[in-house]
């Protein structure tokens, strides 16, 4: 009986088993390939055409997509600008992933109205501040607090490994991007948080000018209507004030005054300013922590392809409706360009307060030298014998010279003075100006650049790509990278 059963048993169909295994492998490969596509498209929406890499891609139990070792690289040098242990592209769930991401044959037909991207345990290059490369401004990924080290002696920015010296227990840094299309409206939220330290968030209202697929937002044109910046202190302000005051041997109130003076001096160096009310509101935050909000409304709206270049330009600032909010009260921000007052060696790796102390010491030496020179030039008073005092005679007063008294002559004098001011670059010919073509061989050098949208700014030339300059500039104790279009460029000068 057993022999009959053995004889009747069918042989193992290895071809069928191999076909099943091959089919499963192909499905897994296809699914992971789609996962990489979705993550890559989400990164392009958040970071544009910056060079980005990551390793591996997989699905979590809830349908979200994960990859590890995420990096944003400098196109020219290959240096890592931003790094994260993991990058996460959130999805609506498996009910969306299977029919829309896995089973849809062509990637250009994949559609979604919301992109959510998260970077977990983020680090950044020590010479850069903003991990979003343009959206959050001068905010370090290590502490998520603006102007974090201004006023501190010999400190440019508080790095993660130094936060323990302040008595803080910092959680892993996270950066989150959220792009949500609702009809013709696009709601953007970008958030940087360091648990136990600080949190910074920007929300932006934009209007779609066509299209409705969030997966290709980087190819779409929008109009930016408004922005809202929110900073919430989670313990950093008090710890920073206490530590920096102790190191300087001063009380915390004196340090806060230093902090405000440093920020105002940075603004003066950049040729930028805000209202006294707004600075007073920020001063209250710098003393007591808590939170503050900056609301910006653009009228008329700015097109997205020129937004980062124009939002702080001389053309936009006068029309900007801006308010600073603190403790339920709102103050006019009144941002605007001012006459630049350069701070020597600002572009070096030296703390702002140290540079201010050097500047004040130099001013004191010049004042002493001027006084000494004036005293030395005074003749000794002659010894005279007083006899009789004559009656006072009438004193003849010469008529004022036309060069000083004539109203028509005053503008000429002002123009002569202004001709030496960097804010009036077209008054006289200056042979030391560098045109666009002259910058080709100066990549890696620092120059002072004039554009149509703002005053002069010291930048490091990183690359020249066609009709765009990629540059790096010092901002708030760190550095930020941005691009200057050829049509906005006026000229540059060597430092």
C-alpha cells in the first residue's frame, strides 16, 4: 500500500516554485523602486534641485516610506550640508499605497494632494545654520533658536554637544515639511524642533496657478501671499542667559543687553533694521523666554520662482505688511533697508560680541589719538600786560559764503558726500567694479556684491551656473546659501 502511494506521488514542480519566488522578488523590487521614487520626489519638493542621496527604502507597517543616511550635498565641493539618520515620506496609508503607488504602471500618473516629509536626528555642516536651506532663516539645527549665541563671548553658535554645558538635555533634532493642496490654495508648514531646547515653525499661504499634484510641486508656479514665523522656547533662553552671563562675569540683565546690542549690530552690518517696538518685544523674549510670532503679508503676492531672492529686497520691503507679536500684543515690525555700517572681520569665524569689543577699542584709540593731536597743535598762550580797556568796537561780520549759505549749493555738497557712499554706486565711475564675466575665475573668493534688490553684501562665491551665482553669506552667527540671478546682479568689488 505504501509503495502504491509513493508511486502515485507527483514530482516536485521546481519551475512553478521558481516562478512564484521570482514573481515575489519582482513585486518586492517593483514596490521598493516605487518607494524610492516617492521619497525622491518628496525631497525635490522640499529642497528643489539640491543634490540629495539616501540608502535603501522600505515600507513601514502603516504604509509610510523610510530610508536611511539622508544627505544634502554641495554641488561643487561634495561637502555634506545636511545629514539625517532617517528620511520619512508619509502616505495616507496602505489603502492609497497599493492602488496608487504599487499597482499604477506609470509614475507620472501617481497623484497626491499632500506631501509630508520628515528628517529624523538631523545634523548640519558647522558653517551653515538653516537646515531647510532658505525657509527658516538663521536658525541652527542644533538648538532651533534664532540668534542663539549673539552676545556670548567667543561663541558663534551653540552646538549639540555643548548644550549639556548649559544644563540642557536635548532630544534628537527633527525637521518636518508639509505641503497641502486645498483646491487653489497651498498650505505650507516647515518645522524644526529640538526637544527640551527650542522649536521654530514657518507656515506659508500660497495660491496655485495651475496643477493639483503635490508630488510635482517643484515644477509648479505659485504666488506667495503670506508667511508666519513662530518661535517657542523650551528652556534654551534661560540656560543660555545664565551660562553666558557667568562666563562673562556679569549679571543676566547685562548679558541680555549685550545680546540685543549684538543683534542690532548685525542688522547694521547687513544694512537692515526693524522698529524699536519690535526690538523691545524681542528683548522681553530674550529675558523671559516663552514665544513670539512674526507675521508677513506680501502685497502684491510674490511669484514662487523669485520668492527667496525678492522677499527682503528694496522693492518688496516698503509694501510688506509685517507685525511682531508677543504675549498677546502686536507691534509694527517695519523692516527696511538702512545704510550699511560694516563690522570689521564679520565674515571670519569670530563671535559678534568679540568683534564689537574690538570695534569699540579701536574707536577709543582713534578718539584718544585725535585728542592728543588737537592738544599738541594748540599754541601756548602768550603772556601779556593788561593796560587800559578800550571801549568795545562794532564787529564787522562777513557775509556767508555762497558755498555754505546758498540753498541751491547744499544738494551739490550732499551729492559730493553721497558719491563716496556704497549706497550710491552710480554717481561716479569706479574702475574697481567687477562685472559678471570677471567672476568666472573667482570661485572660492569673497567679494562684495551689489544687486538691484538690496544693498551691498559680502559673499563667498561658490559656483557660477549659467545665469546664476551660488553664494554663501554670514547670517546671525552662521551662514546661509542662496542664488543671485544675472538680471538682478549689478556689480561686485574685491575685498
